[in-house]
């Protein structure tokens, strides 16, 4: 069954244009609020925040909040503040991640840590978290606050878990999926779930949107894992092979390692555990991934989660918002087709 058929469409739409159009007016308000809340008399705070906020990301997560609220007929103002909160949670996570991963580039630009240092990056990330919670409280929905605060804790837990498992070739597929569920998918799920919550659409609607977001987030990360070895910098938003060069153990590597002979496993340990990850090693890594079908297997898993995300949308009423949310899934999966 195609992703389109999962929600009853005759022709799949693989574009974020529908959700961009649907949320454009509200996103203008979200962006204005982001700029306002990132302001401070401490000059370094808006400098660092603006550096990352203006770096060209799609801002998909806050758009999920806006579209999911619209899907259930929400007419208030709270979705704008919650969407801005979601983006601040994401931005803070990126600042912290770049410090933990010692990353020099993000979306082709220098990371904040390489310009202003690790300490400033971490502290500005903390400031953005504080501003995010301030906006959540202003909305006045205890349930929405609980959902997003829980997601924040889960993301932090996932970061610590990833750190403890970093450069460990003993990482299993189950371990990895649990990490990306916490680090990536949890915020997608929360961003989508708070929409029906503030619209008071009921528990079934909230569960459906949480399932949609969770599965979309898992698919989104697995697609990125594939593109790091089998994509273009334009599709990925970063240089191909960055994960490999940073010693990140992602699902394609885990699958190839499990299927490989001992000499191949020794290669992976040398490349990712011991830092032997130069350009020649990247060529060898891509050969092994192809040889063992690891990229195709990861693509299949991404499509599985994409199907699950599309299927979750069956539980919500047909609308322009539902079609836009479905198109996001198609867009995500289309990047590896």
C-alpha cells in the first residue's frame, strides 16, 4: 500500500509546499515571536540565537504544531506560542548537540561553538530553553506544558544515552532506534500532539497526532542516515559523509557491521571507534554498505515508519491540513526514492 493510499489519496504529493502555504501567515507570527523572545540586553544571546535561527532550516517542527491545531479547528492564539516553543527546544538541542559532537559545520555554516565557544553555546541553549518554557506557561494549557516538558526531558535523556554509546560498534539496531526516538522523534511527536490538545479535540485525536509525529520523526532521521552515505549535500543540508567523519554510528553502519566478516568489522572499528575515517575510508565504507544492502535496508525501515505516520492520519477528519501533513511524509520519503 502506498503512503497516499494510507490516507485515501489517489495521487501522492511529495512536497512541503502544502504545509508552507497552509501555515504561512501563522509562521510569520511565529518568526516575529522567535526574534522577540531571542532578544536580550546581553549582546551575545541574540547574536548566537540569530546565527542558528537564520541558518536556513525548514522549521518543520513548528509548522507541524500549527497545521495540527488547524486540523482540529483551533481558533485561538496559543498555537503560535507553542510553535515558537517547539522551535526553541529544537534550536537549544542543536546548540548543545554541536558542543557534544564537536561539530564545526551545520547546514554549511560554522557552528556557534566554533565562533563563540562551547560555554557560550551551551548557556545560550539554556536561555532558549527557559524562554520556551515561559511561552508554554503563557498558553495556559497544563496538558500541552506536560507534553512539551516531557519531550524536553526525553531529548536530554537521549543525548546522554547517545553520548554513552558514542563510537561503540557494539550498539545494536534496537539501541539506535531507541536513541533516535528520544533525540529526534520525541519532539516531532510532541509538536504534532499539542495541536489537538489545545483545540480540545479529545484523547483519540491527540494519540493519533502523537503517533503521526513519532513515526515521521523516525522516518526523517533514517532518511538522513541514508543520505549521509548516498545523497547530495543539497538534499541533506550538510556534506555527504559528515556522520562518518564525526564517528557517528548510524543504522546503515550497524546493519553492515552485523552482516560483515571479521576483517570488515575491524575496518568499522578502526574507522569509527579509532578515528580512521579519511576520504579513502569513506569510499570503503560506502562499498561495504552497498555490498551488504545496508542502505536499502535502512530505506525500507524509513518507508515502514512513513507508512505508519500516514496511517495515523486516518484517525483525523479529512481536511486541507490533513493532506498537508500527509504531503510532509511523502516529501520525507521521496528524498530516498
